[in-house]
C-alpha cells in the first residue's frame, strides 16, 4: 500500500482551535513536550489502557503489561508523523489526559515514523513472543482498513483512570471536531473496547467495520464521524 504524502504544514485557517484552551479546571494544549512530559503522558495512557481487552489478551500478566504499555505509548506519543498533533489535558499542572490526532493526509506515516512505531510495539511485546505475531496481525489489519480519503485520525485518546468521566476526553476532541464540522471533514478512529462504542456515539461516530485479525483475540471496531451540517 502506497504511503500518503504528509503535509508540510497545515494552513493556519484550517488549524483546530485546541492550542492552550482552558475549559473549567482542565487546560488543553498542543505545546511541545519535554522528555519528562512525554514520559508522563505515556504513563497516563498506559494506566488508561491497562484493562483494555486487546492489551490484556496480548499480555495477560499485569506487571509485564504495565511495562509494555509504557513503552508502546511513549513510542506512539513521540512518533505521530509530521501531521501529528499531540494534545495534553492538565489539571493542577499534571497531565491527566492525552490525545494523538493526525491531520488529513498524515496517514500512512513516513517510513521513519512507521519503523519507530513498529519497533516500539515489538519492544513492548518482546517479553511474550507469541504476542508478537498476533500484534503484527492487528497492526496490519488496522492499516488495511484505514480509509483512503483524507480524514482527521484519532489514533490515541486516553485519560488517567482517576480523572475519567469528568469531561477530559470530550475536551481533547472538541477543537478538532469543531474544525471537522466547519470544513466538512470526517474523523476516524479504532477501538478494541466494546464499551467505548456508546461513548464515541455521543460525538457522532458510527461503527464502520468490525475486524477480527486473530481468531482467539478480541475484535477491533473502526468508527467514522461525518461532519455535522449546520455547525457554527
């Protein structure tokens, strides 16, 4: 499959209004992160996905799963490609949520970022070799199912368990979804947790497909959100 050409820059008029916005007690920012902040964001994402059916299947042991997730999430946060936008949600200065958005035309990633993401996945699964084959099957299925037309792609959305059900996830999506509506652009994501389907439905996402790349593993749902007409 040919890689998409990634944009050199996003037109300022098309840039979502997510930079340093304050909503209540949570601050949303796309400011560049330090090494320590990347690690903090990865820990938040790892905590959020610790009981996710997909990662439980690949790594049943809680300790190894926690270590592997920290590696995998750090790689994901750091290598979203030139079209990637990593948003953080902070409360009292601490990162409590993170979203990895990829702008239209930014997926597939450049070869370097693809290689680094794959390497991170391999390192995360290395302690349990049988999971390597299954993990690669899932990654391949995700790539093949990805829509061909330009969309905003939500690769990662995570909120620290202690701050869930408090609107953090909504705030991490709001700016991009507003831009989608204004410019008539769709949004896309995958989830491997069936409980998330009703959550994303609140924002207008609909199930596009159900992938079952591993017979004994959990399914993976792809979801698409068409722009809402009449949005201001």
